[in-house]
């Protein structure tokens, strides 16, 4: 299982209001589809995670600010997502 799959599973189990989707590309297998978008229901902001392999490290950005963060582990990615999506600790 790729790191991104574990992240999606974890964040959506803990926070059911969060949705995740992968970038749809015109030419699967040729175009780089290593971009995932996360959004919390009721929020206008989106967080994107980028990795061409779906494995750490991830480049993480949000349209709420100009922040560009690098996560080097699954746990660090989950912590950053929780913060950028303004999720309450569970």
C-alpha cells in the first residue's frame, strides 16, 4: 500500500467530513497524476499533496496561503493536513 493510500484512509476514518480525490489526467500512465486534493465539508479551502510516486516525502500546499511544506513521514503528513484543514483533534 502506498503512503498516500494510508493517509487517505486514516484522515477520512478520523474525520468523515474530509474528502480526498486524485487529479484526473488526460493520459493516464503518461501524465503525472501524483496530486491529491483534500477538502473539509463546509470549507472553501483545499489542501493539495504532491508526490509522483504516492510515497513520502510529500509537498503540501493550500489555497488559503502561500505555505509550501514538506512532510517526510505519514504521521507528519497527517499532522499538517489536520492543521491546514482546521480540523479539531479527535
